[in-house]
């Protein structure tokens, strides 16, 4: 499953999980193909992101810029691993923070 921000959603995408509003009320069920009305509903009820089928090829991350190789990113993540040794890097939030730190390390060097 891949998480996609509301601004990046397009009609035709298919939900991989149910979507709930902030109070837990079900707005749309998994398997629903999004249309323009659904996007308006998400904005109205404060939904910022949803899980979309087929968006998991990159582990939920945005596509890498063309000048960065997956090998360089993996190397940067391994170099940063000691800094994350006390964190649960399997947790989605920590996994994303590690990914972003590695991406920054690769794109900006040792700043």
C-alpha cells in the first residue's frame, strides 16, 4: 500500500484501505475508484492522504530524482543507521524520516 497526499490524487486511482474522517466515520471503502466528487469529499472532511493500490513500488516514497541511484540512497541509509539505532525504523514514520534524511544526505552531501 502506498500513501498519496491529497494534492497528488487523481481520478481513477483505487483505494487500498478504507478512508475515515478525523472522527473515525467511514467516508469511502477500500476498492473504490476515485472520482472528482470523492476528492471534494476528502477536502471537506479534512482527509490529507489516502492509501492507493499500486503505489507501493517505491515503499510508499516518492520516486527518486533521476540523478540519484537506489544504490546511493541505500548506502546513505546504511551510513545513517547508527543515528537511528534507538529508533524503530520499521515504524512507518521513522522509516520515512530515515528515507528523507538519506535523500537529503545524497542530494546535499555532508552539509
